[in-house]
């Protein structure tokens, strides 16, 4: 029988993938260097941090709680890295291997933080003059295990 917490956590990762896919797709040229103020991270640094969080989560889950801060790459490379880290974590959660830490801790720490940063990137997109189309995420086609960067067609948009 599948652990319901693990199932929910994997659905959360699929939701993160869907929302991050929306915020990353069609980002305008130079968006990676955009920042709200001089004292905040650039969009590229936020995305790099999100990749770091997922890498850390996979490390925690496999018993190696090592944190690494990666230097931001180009927007396309950082997008690929983020989704690779997301797939890595989803693979760890999908395996039959026991986790080295409580799933609730993975959610309350790195995963919830990454979800928060998707919202930051969405706000930065709007501030940079390239807002995303509002979407009814309740009706979005989100499925466990679908953690790639192509979110598919948008659902019913909010206008």
C-alpha cells in the first residue's frame, strides 16, 4: 500500500513543476538578471536557489544532509537544472528505499520554500513587464511523476 503522505508529497512536487514551468516558460530576454531592488536576488539567483533547495531535499532524504550553493547559470541552463533536481527528488520519493528523514520535514523546509519562490518569480515577471496569464490551477492537469519543464497547455485562464 502506498503511503498517503508520500503520495501527497509527490503531488506537491508535480504542482511545483507545473507552476515553475509556467513561470519559466517564455521568460523575456534579460529576465535572469532582473531584480526588484538592489538588495534582492535576481530572478536567476532565485531559480538557482530553488534548484539548491531541491538538491538539499534529495540529499536529506537519502541521508546526506549536504547543502551546496550553486552559482546561477543562464536562464535556460538554470531552468534545466531546476527540473533535473525536481526529477531527482521525485525519483527518491518514488523509490521503495526508506527515507532518511521525515517527509513532513521535507515539506515544511525545502519544498515549501521552493513553492514560495515560484510566487516570487511570478511577481518578478510582472514587475519586469512580462506577466504570466492567470490560470485556474484547481483545474490544471497535474499528475504525480510529471515533473518536467513543459507544463502543457494552460487550463481555464482567469482574466
